[in-house]
């Protein structure tokens, strides 16, 4: 398979055990020389300090180009302004700008309601200092009215100043290619990087997928069910499926691959080993 840039997504650890796990994973994945790593952000500030601490740690102690996720939901302009200043001071040059989800029981949606407004705000505050990545949904955002409206929302983020996009994970390559074709027809020409979710814990993956609207093809579900409690069989089959998906995406012109590592090294390593 032709070499393409790689990136990995981590989440901020909240205790010593999780911090040790992240350090082990970061050390193992560093050998793949990722273009950058990203760190997720809890809506409403639930991981606000954890995210900035983790980004600083990944940069200073592991030597990664680390990109924080920044969500506008539940935050004021001033809070977002201070976070941007902090990330600039840390040395970040890339940000993943997201709308985010309002936590249950939280009434205030924040000063900025949409990711396009957040992108515009970052540009207004910092010009071209940050490379801004936004989210894309090949299988349509679960809260979108319809697929066309979803494409229009995506274009609004691009028009506001996004530099690139990372997709929600998927297991149907045609969904990715169809999405790219559709936005190209709207005049969008920025790089759209497929998000890749290695398969390790299938029951967890099914829960994730129900929440975010990512479809797991029926044939994969049936094959997984056939393995029953055979964890090794599930891991091997999952790695084969995801590696074949990556091969098809790269052969079809995907500019890079972004792995949702979930702070684990082995599932991502298993896929990359199959990709040479």
C-alpha cells in the first residue's frame, strides 16, 4: 500500500492508571511517525483542564505535534478565547473544531451554536495561526434533517475557514467516496481524511455506533456474532476488515488515515501491521 500520512486520536486520562496507559500507547504508536495526534474534549468543559494538560504532555514529553479538540457547546466566547490563547502559548498550530454535544441537564448551549461559528471565531481571533480541522459525516450526522442539509452544514464550516476535515468512522468505503464526490460538486476542495475505528471490543463498538449514527454492515455483525466469546478471533477478523477498508480508501485517493486509538495501541498496530 502506498505510504500516506497517519494521525492518532487520544482521549484525556483522568487518573494515574489511565495516564500510564496513555504513555504506553503513545510510546508504541510513535514508531509510526504520525503527522500529528489529537486529544478529545468533553462537552461543557468536563475535561477542559484534562485536555490542555494532555496536549501539553503529548507535545513536551512525547514529542508529538498535538492538536486539541475544541467544542463550542456550553462555552462562552471568553472561555473559548482563553483556551485559544492557552493552546497558542503551548505551541499548538492545529485545532480540531467541533460543535460538540450538550451534556444532559445542561441548559445553556453556549455563545456559539455551530461549528461553522467556532471556525469563524478562531479565524477572527488568530488569523491563519491555527490549521483548523472540522468533522465530516459520510453517513450523515445523526441529528441532520436530511443528507443535503448535512452537506450544506459541512460546506458552511469550510466557507468559514476550515483547512481540512476528519470523518466520523465508517465501515463502508462507498459512503466515504460518495460523500467526497458530493462535496466536491459543491465546490469543496480541502482534504477529507477518513476516520478509522479499529475493532477490538465489539459490544462497545455497537454502543458507540448507535450513539453517533455510524453503520456497522450486517455482514460484519453476523460474522462477529459467530465468533461468540473467541476474543482472539474477533480481534483478528476485526483487524482484517479494517485493514482491507484502509487499503481501499488509500487506493481510492484518501489523503491520509486518522485512527481513533481509544488510548490503546494493539488494535491500531494490528491494522497497520497488515498494511506494511
